[in-house]
C-alpha cells in the first residue's frame, strides 16, 4: 500500500505542475490582452476628439462661402448655388441638391467611396467600437482577480506535491545527494589548493628571478671591489702622478738651461709654474719652452708608467719665438740651445725601444738630427710635397723629423 502511494506521488506532482502551468498561462494571456487593449481604447477616445473638432470646423469654417471670383477678383452678384443639379461656380454635377451651397451640403447627395468623410457616421462607428472595447476591458479586469487566485492556488498545490514527492524519494535519493555534495565539496577544495599552488609557483619563480639578480649584483660588487683594490686611492695616485710629472718638468727645464728655473712645478690643475708664476705670465719664447717641457713630461711619465697613452707625440714648431722666422725672445734664445732639446729626445728615446715615437715638425732642425728627417715640405707649389697642411702657405721650408 505504501509503495503504491509512493508510486502515485510523481503522477500527482506532474498533474499539479500541469494545472499550475495552465493557470499561469491563462493569467498571463489575460494580462497581455489588457496591456494591448488599454492603448487601443485611448486611441479610439482620441479619434472621437478629432472627429468632434472636425465637425465643429465644418460648422465654423465654410470653404464654399465664396464672395469673390478667384480669376478676376470681382465680387459675385449672388452666392454660389446648386442650379439644375450643377454648381453655379464650377458647373460640377452635384445631383439633386438645390439652393445655396454650404460645407457638407454637396456631400450629402454624393455617392459612397468618392473620398469625402461623413463625420456623423464616423463618430457613431467610433463610439460603438469604443464602447465594445471598454466593455471587454471591464470584463477582463473583473476576471483578472479570480485568475490570480487560481494561479496562486495551483502554484501552492504544485509546491505541496513537490514537497510530498521529495519526502517520498528522500530515503532512496539522499545517499546519492550526500555523495554528490561531498564530491562537489572535495572538488572546490581541490580547486582552491590548485589556485594556491599556482600562486606559490608564481611567487617561487619571482623569488628565483630576484635571487639570480642578487647573485649578479654580488658578482658585480665583488668585481668592482677587486678593481677598486687594484686602483687604490685615486686621489693619492693622482697626486703621485702629478708629483712625478712636476719633477720631470723641472728636470727638463734645467737640462735645457732655462734661465733662473727656480721652483718649477705642475699645479694640481695641471698648470705649469716657474719662478712662482704660471706659464701665461712668461715671455713668448719662455712659453714655448714651458709648453714643450709640460708636454714631454706628461708623455714621458705616461710611457714609463705604462698608462693609457697611444705611445706617440707630435710637436709642432719647437723653435717658435726662439729665433726662427724672425721672431726672437733674446733672453731665452741666448740661454737655450735647440740642440739640447733634440739631444734629450734622442737620449730618452734610446731607452724606450719601439714603445714610443716622437714626430717633430720643425722649420730648421739642427744638423745633429739630419739622419732622422723623413720628409721635407717645400712650401712651394712647384716643388712637391707642398706641406704637411697643404692649405697653410708660408715662405719657409719645413722638415718632419721622426725620432
């Protein structure tokens, strides 16, 4: 008996669900018809207003009350009339109408379908349709409340049948539902663990990249520290180098017998001094010697120390203001011999081998370095080679000495 009752529960639920669907469909159709008919009733009411305005216009404004001829603009002796079935104005056939013509008088005798509007007939027809629509709307409105109650009752019965079906099938279905819920719960847990694992992997990759960057930075730091240790104290090394250049600068001036070469030195800004004054304060010939001593001191110390230097030096016009070319600084020229300059160059280069080279452009080199002259420039376009700088013209010959 209980099994038979349990087997009937699905059919009861199915029947209750079908009744609930039909009741909801009927209610929905009724509401839809009401939504569609309400605007239609408003439209018919608006048409009645328009027809009333048209009837009033026909009474107030009579277009046939013509008093002036539209062709010659002269006033008619009599108003337009219907005579012998025709209009006296246009001779159009009007039928049996007689007398004065007013708006609507000719339409009364016209045939249906000729395009004229019978306001009274249209008004009666519109009122009848409006009355029918209003009556139907009222009926639908009256039946809407019972339909809502029926739909609600059917829905309630369907819920009761569904609850009874769930209660009857719960002992059989509950284990499967519990298993389904457990699987769903485990699935959500696994998804959360997967998301956490992916986040951890991303974090680990980021940490690996940062560790690689830290390792590269530590390698760079170690390399820079080793380089710094090799370089030592830059300021101390600079002072040491400047001191060596300053010493060599003084030795060169004394070897060339520079007059009164007291306290020659190179300042920390690399400016050469002699007699307590910078080289700019010296005479023209003295500036030539001071500049040569400064250049050679820097070059010689760089080569001897193995510093970053190309290994060659080019000197232009070492006898400038020392007598060559007509310009003579007598104080310096009388005390200094150019031979001492070349003698120092030859002696210093003899100990350097092939690691250093000096190129001197001199207009009148001494005989002692004749064997070292590699080319002579004539400064004459007719006797090539013209010159080291071809667009620089001068009357004197120039020799290039390669020491």
